[in-house]
């Protein structure tokens, strides 16, 4: 039981670190793309970013979600009076991850399809798409950091 809990805890922390760190890295990359739109072609890099979100970030998010559910079950925190940070982590963190997986997968597929189909796009279409994508990624980054802060200050 103790070994299983240790493995689940490790997977939870490792998955969360990969998820949050990758989001931060990709948000910085998208910001650099937006600033250098005129100097270099950002579309192949954006397609790579969308692919990374679909495979790496969604995979890490699923690991966090599954290990979190396993930890809650193992610790017996499914019923009764839970501490605030556990409820916050369960509800806000779980909803953030589920929304991230659904919305960012949908948005990545939609953006990739638009970029691959429309070879003759309007000049302002790609910057607008890039701005929306980076804004969505930044919102999820802020939500992830807020869950981390609430859980980190559980001692206070």
C-alpha cells in the first residue's frame, strides 16, 4: 500500500511538473513567435507546438488526473470532511485538467486544420490564431499555478 501510494505521488508530481513546465515553455515560444512574425515563418513551429500540446501536455495531464484520482482513493478522501486544499485540488485542478484536454485538443486540431487547408489565408489570420492559442494556453497556465499555490500554502 505504501509503495503504491509513493508511486502514485511520484507520478502525480512528475506529471504536474511536465504539464506546467511544458505549458510555460510553449507560452514563451508562442510569445516569441508573435514578436517575430515578420522576420521568420512561424507556421511550421506553430504546427509543432500544437502537436506537442496534443501529445505531451495531454499525456502529462492524463497522468496527473489518473494519479490524483488514485491518491484520493488510496488515502480514503472520497467521503467525509476534507481539508480545503484537497477539495480545491480535486475540484479546481480536476476541472482545469479536463477542460485543458478537451479545449486545447479541439483548438489544436482546428488551428492545424486551418493552417494546412488555407494556403492563401488573409494576412491577419495567422497572427489572430496565434494570439488566441497563446491566450488559451496562458489561461490554463495561470489556473495550474493557482492550484499549485493553494496546495502549497496548505500549512498556513
